[in-house]
């Protein structure tokens, strides 16, 4: 399996951010999901005039991975606007936990990126009994 560095994963998220469709919030986000087979799937947020139909970059990447037959994930990078710290939102954290509770999450900030365990970002995730 080829290895992907944190910097390469962040770069893939930054590249995906360039494709974001965010005319309402002007908050473009890109995500890059590293699968256990070394595949990196990137996605961006896509807004809609009916705001509830908007999809975050993180969930778009997860759904693309699932659609391509992948269900085991190692790391996720999220790149938002340069002036913002952009960890995944609560809904994305919950979706990510469904598939990869041990996921490592990288997210951009003004001068680089931070790394956190998904379990630390969502300590009381919803689970069915």
C-alpha cells in the first residue's frame, strides 16, 4: 500500500476546496479521505438554495468512498478558508464515526494544520444498541 503523508492529504483537501460550490455562505471546504488500501478520495462542499440539502465536503468524501466499495478509513483532511480553523461539523463527525471511530482527522488553521482523533472530537457519539 502506498503511503500518503499528512502534507499530501492536506494538499488534496486544499485542491478539492477549489471545486466547492458555496455561493450562499462563501465558506468553501475540501476534504480528502485516506482509505486503508491507500486510495485518497477527495470532495468539496456543495450548497443549495434549500440550505438543508447542502452537503459538507467530509460527508461527500465518505459517500464517494462507500459508493466505490471502500469502508475502512485511516485519516481525513479538511481544508476550509485560510483564515478559519475548520474541523468537521457535528453531523460529519457522527457519519465518520459510523465507519471509522478510530479515524485520525487533520484540519487546516491559519498557519498549517492540526491533528486530532475523531473520538476526541466526538466523545459521546450516537450508537444503536
